[in-house]
């Protein structure tokens, strides 16, 4: 009997989670050496020098070595930005993830799009170069000159490198280690041999190394300096691949950052040595092996290899080895170009920014399945499409990749500054490495982007193609392709970020727009939505005015993210406000809320399993605070003297799971005590809770300042999960604001109650309210004496309104009705409802309290 095939989900499971280290990639597979090897290989040193050195020399002449070294500066600055961001969020999405956290989903999408565009265009270029050099290596020059055959060979190389990336990061890393070592060794051999011949038996073009070569002031013009740096800066591009494999690297928060910085430094040494030795050997002439010869501008190493190594002995073999190194450099770079693109798409899918199918992992290799295959297929389609349309368009697209690189590198630099903005003043190191250096790198990239797009590349005669645009006239195809590819991402952005925007808008609309101003408490709050599309969730808080000048405090969290979690949060918040108005005790309120959460929708799925909540009621008359929690973290309580403790409350179970009943605990708090309610997104760990306690300890400070300080300490950058902080400083009503007395259950006491009310209202200057208040008290006390037993208590509270409360030992709730004409009674509550703003009943352990509120007369 034939067994049924496994479903696709079994063979390629989705990433378990979107967070750093949670996506299911093979963690700990790479060490520092492998990360550095991947970073260097991604820049394709041999190919980059072969294709760029001649162009730089043509622009700046003998100052080419210092221009290449100056181009290292912005790359090092951006490398520091990568290192600092990776230390706090080792996400393989790198620029996408970090820009999302710093600036929101729109900037994150564009950062990820810029990286993908750069990688896809470069893949097409590298594949074509690999095809050309593959044929040249075996002497098939005719095939190397054929566009069709080089395209076919390029497709084969892309497929092979995609397969290597697909079968596992260890295989990719092992291949890169061997290739980069062989490549660097060959380049160093070329440099040393060239320098030796310069000072022994050099060619007529040979020049002795001079200090003037390293003086940028000798560059002919500022324009030549800028265009030279612009050309040189991108030969360093690619080292950030060491960061995109961070979730597969041992010590993922530190090793990738170190590898990035180390890669750029090693590239500086290598490029500086090669450019200096090549210039010393070949000179900067425009004929022969001169580096400024336009015939060699796209490949200076091939012609240079034969001259340096000679044509006898091992010379031809070494020359062939150099050609092989250009080939393997392009191949290795193609492979390591697939890695960052695939992992960026994988991270975007895990965060639900692109279809979740791209977040699937190979069960055995633990590599992104459709992200890797998809990037290979897109690169093949792009290569075939452009070569079939026009080889000139392909050439211009290769030049335009610099705009995408400058865009996402610069965005990363600015993201680092904004991400860490709250801690820049913490130390000199933080200011330098998290602020000044990344910010300067971002500014340099911004300048290069604008200068290249609107000055250098925009010139109609730049590149192989030009396009006539409305209002602008004829513009180089390089600018059109570079800016056009980014604008495509901008056009797609509203579609892919629509879910996050809708969830965030819903979340904010359901939370309090401002906290009420109450006599019982002073309050301040902060809500930080998660910074990823999947992160916007169901955290909420509330401050609810209750009867008797009491106040209800709420904080809660719905498990999950997106629109569903936000909608569930809104439903629960509305439910709590309704239940709170019934003056229920905290444990009773949570019981009713638990029933609501356990309701099932039409599909039979629980609506809100995994909800936590804490509800507290504070009474400013007696200073008592009653609390109950359902699986939520206990609140932090700071006394007026500066001591801090966590309130001891029964843990309770999360809502919707069933189990034992909830329990309330009662705290007697001194005036000026501070209560901090929060969600897990704020503290996240024991250290976070300790940090919150340390922030709230000490002398009395304004609540707004405490909120800001707490967020700066606990969440120096944007958050991966929703975070809520609600700070409440309690107050007590003064003795002159409350009048309280007890009556015996005797009808004669009704007249005494009216006299006591009149006296207090006269003392408070509220003579205007005497008539209505006497009527209210008469009706309520009469009903209490008639229908209940035991003493009757009357309390007047002068707060923002006048509150009259009558308490008795009965548990029968009065009902408001409109009496018929022939009824002898039943009109009392109806009259009270007409004369007051609101009224109601709350139950206590000893009976019930009926209360009514009247607005205070306007001050003259």
C-alpha cells in the first residue's frame, strides 16, 4: 500500500518565531574565522580590484591608493553601526529589522528592498563575469565573447551557488574559507612580486612608491576626489554578509560585529597593498599595461598578471591562477550574495512583511527554503531578461547598484543613531560608537547617494544608455535604473505595510487618548508598540473613575500579534470598563472577565486564550487598595520614603484557561505611595524588573520624568514586543472633604440625617444643593430603614462632585421604575435619577451602598 506523501509544512516548517535567534536557523554553526571569510569573500577582492582600479586611476591618477584608503572610512563607520545594532538585536534581517525598529515598518521595508535590489543586480553581474572568466580559463575566447553563452554559463553558476547555499551554512562557510585563503594568497603573491621587480628589474613603466601618492590634496580637483571616492567606496561592499548570518554564528551578538569591523580593516590592508604595488609596477599611463589604459579599465589584473609573473617558468601558471582567482572571486561573491538576500527575505517573511511561505526552513539543512531558491530564480530571470533586452542596459544596471548600496548602508547608520538615542549620553563610548561614528557614516552615504544620483550618474553621457524624461530631459540610464528600482519598492510599500499600519491604528484608537484627572490619584503612562509588523499586539492599560471617588487601575496583555490581538484587546478593555462600573471587587471582576474570554466564536475557537490582567481598586477615603491578578506580573509599590517592593498577590491563572477562583489582596498604602503597573514587554527579564525598581526608588520625582527614565533605562531602543507602563501616585481626601455618621434603624433618624446634611453643606458653602441633597438622603435613608436591618451609615464626599452614600446591611438591590398614577410608592429612585448626574449600587461584605452624585455649582 502506497503511503501518502507528507504535507509541505512537514518537510519545510515555518520559522518558529520572528525574534532574533527564534527563527530556527542552525545556531552556532559559524565562528569568527568563518564570519570574516564570508565578509571578505562577499566583496570579491580580486574581481573588485580588476574591475575598479583602472577607473579610479583614470580619475585621480597617482592618488589612487589614498583614494581607496579614504573610501574605507565610511565603510568602517557603517561597520560600527552594524556592530552596535547587532549587539542588541542579532536579527538576520539586519537593515530591514533595525530600520523597522528605529523608524517603523515603512523605513524597514525600504531598507530590506534596497539590499535585495543591490544583491539581485550584483548577482547578474557576477554570474556574467563568472561565465566569461570560466571560458577564458579554458581558452574558449570565442565563447567568452558570446552574449548567449556567457548568459547560459551565468545561469549555471547561479544555480550551482544557490544549491551550495541551500544545502547548509557549514558547506557555504567551508567553501568560502578555502576560496578566500587561496584568493588572498594569490593577490599577496602578485603584490610582493610586483614590488620586488619594481626595485630590482622593473619594466619601463615602473615607479618607486612616493609619499605624494598618499596625499589627497594632490588630487586634481574636488570633483575628481569625489568621483574617485564614489568609485572606490563600493569595492568594500559586501562585508555586511557576516552580519546577515548572525543567527547562525556562535555568540551571535558579538562575533558578527567583530567580523564586520575586522573584514573592513583587512580589506583596507589588502586593497592598499595591491593598489600601491600595481601602480608602482604598471604606472598610470594610458597605453600598454598602464592602469589608466581604457582598454584595460574593466580588467587590469589579467594583463598585469602576465607582466608581473613573466612568460617563462611558473609565470604562465601563475597568470592562469590569477585569472582563476578572478573567476573564483566572482563565484564566491555570487554565493555570499545569495546568503544576505535570502536571509533578509526570510526575516521579512518571519515578520510577515512578505508572504510567510518565504519563512519556511529545510527540515534537515535548517536553511531558508523558498527564500534561497527564490533569490536564485529571481537572479536568473533578471540576468536573462536584461541580456536579452540589451547588454548596455545590463552594464548600466551594474553601475546603478551603487545607489541601492549607499541607500541601505546610510539608512543603517541613521537607524543606529536613532535606535540608541536615549543612551548616547550614558558614556563617551556610547556617544562615539552608537552616535557620532554611525551618524557620520550615514551622512557620508547620503552625500554619496545624492551626488551620484543627481550629478555624476545623471549626466546624459554617463554610462551606455540614456532616457528622455518629462520635465527633466535626457538623463543617464544609470540614474533611471538606480532610482527607478528604489521607487518600485516605494510603490509597493503601502501594500506590504498596510497590515501593520491598520493594527497600530486600531491599537492606538482603543487605548486611552488621555488619562482622567482625578483627586484620588496622579497618573502617567507610556505605551510603546512593537516595532515589527507581527509585533503590534494586545497590551492595554486604563484608569477608570469609580463611585465614591474611588479609581480602578487596569493593565493587561493579549497573547499574539496583529489585528486579531488588537481587536481582542479592545473587546476586553470595553468589558472591563462595563464590569468596573458595576463596582465589583477585583476577584469578582476577573471571574466575569474569565467567562467572557472563555466564550467561543462561531468557528469553535477560543477567542482570547492566553490573556493576562491585573485589576486594582483604590479608595482615597481610607487609603485601601484591593488587587487581583490573572497570570500577570505583580505591581511594584514605592513608598514615600523611597523604599520599593513588589506587591504580594496571589498569582492567579491566565484568563480563559479555567481553574481555581481568583483571589483579591488588600494593601494599606500611605499617602504618596507610587504604584507601577506594566506588561512583560517592558521588563522582559529579572534584570529588567530590578532596573525598574531601581528607577522608581529614591526621592519623589514627577511621574512623567519617571516614565521617560524607565523607558530610557529598560528599552533604550524600540521594542520587539508591546510595552506598557502605568505609574500612579495615590492621594487621600482630606478630613474636611468627608462627613460620615451612623444612624439607628428608626424612622425618626430621617429628620436627623437631613439636619446633619444641611449643616455640612452650609459649612462647605454648598447651600444651593441643600434641597436636593435633603431629598436624596431622606429617600435613601427611609428605604434603608424600611427594607433592611441593622445600622445605617450616611457619608457625604465633597470632591469634584458632591457624593451622597447610604449604606445598610441589606443585599436587595433597588430597581428604578416609573410609578403609575395610583401607586402609593416607587417614585423615590425615579426622582433621585432626575435630580442627580448618576447613581448606583455597590455591594460590600456587610451589605450594600447606594450612592448618588451631583455636580457642584459653578464658581461665581
